[in-house]
C-alpha cells in the first residue's frame, strides 16, 4: 500500500451533509456528528476498512519518512481501536511482527498480537519485550491523555504519556530504530526535546494532512536511535 490519493480520500466528494437539529441532541454533539459525516478521512477509513481515520495520519507519516519496512518489528502503544496496527501490518508484511498495546481491549486483528497493558505498570515493559521476541525497529505512540479543559494540566498529562512511551522505546528499540509519538502545543520542548535529540540522530515535528486543522496535535518523528 502506498498511501492514498486525493481521490481516495474523498476530498470534495459529494454535497456537504447538514443535520437537522434533533430533539435531545446537544449542539456540541450535532457539530461532532456533522464533522464526522463531512470528513473525507472518515469516509475513506470506512471504505478501506480501517478502524479509525487516524490510520491516514500514519500512512502520511510513513509515506514521508519510510520507517515501516517489510519484515520490521513494530510496537504500537495506545493502539486502540487498531487503525495504526492495520496500517503497520500492511506495510511490514507477513514477515514482520506487530504488537499493539492499550489499556483498553481491542477486537482481534488477524496476524497482530494485541495486549491489554498499562504503560505505567512496572511489569509492562517486560511483557512488551517478551511479545516482540527481539528488539523493535519502530515504536509508535498515538496516545493522548483525556482532556480536562485546563490547558496546563492537559499539557503536563500529555508530556507524561510521551515520556512513558519514550522510555519504552529506549528500552526496546534496536540501534538505528525509529520512534513516532503524538505531542501537542508546539511539540516536545525543554528537557524532553534535549533527551530525544541525544538519543536519536534526526528529530522532526510534523503535522500530517490528516490531522484536523483545528487540532493542536503534532507528531514527533525521531530516527536513527543511538542505542
């Protein structure tokens, strides 16, 4: 699979859907529903059998950075509902190995191993290592903390998650490996950015086209793990 074309994504396809106000439906719910119905990535995900529109974020990131190579060992943290696992699996092929881990249980994906695991549990890293069966080529994390609406709190919670994901990556990646993780509001900064730059040769912040314009999410792409 080589990503998706403008035509595949359904951009500009069909008239815009406008919902009549339903009794008992909050205005915010109505806006969310309208956005979903008019989102070309939601339609494309449905058409291609992906579990979430987020699958296209990974497709776009990998089209740019080419980290998911045939035969690779990949660990996907915060994998539910499994869209990134599906994309990774297609790209690494039958000789690759994909482990998806999340605090939530997921519907099985043939050929992938899905674990219910809490990243903050001290026993989790050993479980992930054992499931991988060897050092990982790529560690992915699309994790985001549930938002409270308090910006500083949300930022701290998200930073804590990316730090936890990075710790796992440092533990399981092989030299030369790659890490892709979700960050917010200006990306990784301060001590975290310094640490990432010390451990990886190339570090970039990217907002893939599938990331909604109004969203403050960015993805950190770190390549060339120094081991």
